[in-house]
């Protein structure tokens, strides 16, 4: 039996597409067991090595190219304040985020308005948006570990999930960055938000990893916490099916992210951007068709590269202990042969990564290792990593996986 509305049948596992609601999802890549907690950095190697694994079985919609882990178990992944998926330690991400704040403050009438930020992380973005736009904000995140309540920026923070009922203030603008793809029921979330908007003119901004990138590449960002994989086409489909209108959409951050600006009603002044069409969907279906082979090939390629570097007496390191890094290590260095894993976030230094147990070190420690090969997994940080290596006086080749 198949239940409509994007639910998975308990017996057969068949699931109707969450995005378009029209077709049963078709499995296409079985990634086996992967780390559940990419954003947890453990205090001891024992805890890190005992960190749980979860099954990743990707399935796609032949009609709209939506992709989902149909083996996802929401009970396996509970978010709390010990997790740190914060991207704001990187100058490249910070300046991108600042530019976004300027864009939204210029485009929407946010002065005195109420902005709801669902999945606000540690609140950097909402604080900056309230400050620049003169808005009031309310932010929710189970991972939020800062002071609870109002702060001088005009934002009020809660450590916990957004209640999505009459406990929320009437919001004029809703933002959610890098949270929507984590939801077990993304369609239900958008429907509930639309109901809460009611007859009011509410606008919003959603930002997710772009599956147009993730599924066309090695897929280091195909991680357990990401339940859904949206390209431009499937993101617009789910938004519009839930009763929102798409005002604009496009890629961001070297094509790795995708945004969509939405409205409860399209005002006369809003020019609807040209939405992704069948050609975009077909390109994504091609990426999906090649993904399983590409993923396996890339994993082997990086294992061999690390083998050769070690055999040549090199001490290769990985730069970046974020979720992409954790996934890369699990697939390409499960035995922990890299000399170090470096990260710019001081909260991660001296801590251990889930499942593989790699210890995270500061960039300064790298200068003492005699490394000739530095591996990064994120092309958007190539220049930033290169500049830091030069500052540290590390003469190593930078390879982006
Ligand atoms: Zn679909």
C-alpha cells in the first residue's frame, strides 16, 4: 500500500514524491551505512568510534527529479546543542551571508516587520538581518546554544524546534537556511507555514544545498542529516504545491547552494523569475543516472591517491572537519591514515570525528607536519584555504575532492 502526501509505507517502503506528490520514488544509489552525526565532535576517540551509522538509500522522482533518502529514520537523529554545523567561522561564508542580508533588506519591506527564522543555528544571520533591516526577529533551533530571549539586535532566540502553531508571533517574513533539507516531512512544513501566513502578505527565503551540484559531483554532501536533495526544479515544485508562489530562485556560493524566494501572494510589483523547466529537470535526471558509479569511482580515486601519497613518504591532511569532511573521511580514509584533519573552528580543535575517530587540529599545527598534500572537499573555500596555507608558510599542493 502506498500512502499519498509523501509518506513512506511501513511494509513496502514505497514512497510518493514529497515534491510533486505524483509518482512513487525509485531507488538509484545504495550508499550503505554512513555516519548519522556529521556535526558532532566527540571528546574522546572511544565515543567517536562508537558514533552511530545509518542507512543511505537514495531514491528519485522520474517526474520532477526530487531525491530523498528513503531509509531515513527520524528517531536516529535528534538535534541538540552539542552539535555544531556552524559555517560562520569561514570568512567566505560570512561575506556571502552579509551580502545576502543586504540583498533581503533592500528587496523587502523589513523595517519594523517580524522575521521568523526556522533553524537559525547560532543566530548570526538573524541578528545581522534584524540589525541591518531594522526588523524584529524570532529564531528557533534545537542546536542554538546562545543566550535565550531577546538580544540587542532585535532578535529573540529559542533553543528548540519552532512550534509552528499559535505560539508563534504573526510573521511577515520567514527564513530558513540549510534546514529544510533536514526535515522528514518538508511538504508538511511548508503547508503549515502557509496556513500560519493565512491571508497576510508573507514573504520568505529558503536556502538549501543545491542537488544540481551534489548529485553531479562525488556527493560528499550526501550525508545522513540531509533527507531531501532539491535542485531548482524540484524545490519550486514542492514550494508551489504547498501553496506558496515562487518569486525568484537561483544558485549561490559557487553553485553549491540554491535559494528560493517565496510569497503567500504575488504582489503586483513582484516580477516572477523564469522558473527552472523541463530542461533543468532532464539535466538533473542525467546526474541522478550517473551518480552511483561516479560516487564509487571518486571514493576509490581518493583512497588510491592517499595510498600513493603515503607510499611516497608524504603526510597528507584533510582541510575542513564539517559534514563534507566527515563523509569524505568515512568513504576515503576509514582507517585514519591521514596525518591530520584541520579546521578553522576552535570549538572543534582537539575533538574527534564521528565513526572514523580522526582528531581535529588547528591550522597552526599543520605548519609542523611537513605535509606536501592538503585535501579540501569544498571548492568554494579553495582561495581561502590557499591564502591560509601561504600565511602559515606551508608549501603543499591543494587538491579539491
Ligand atoms: Zn516528484
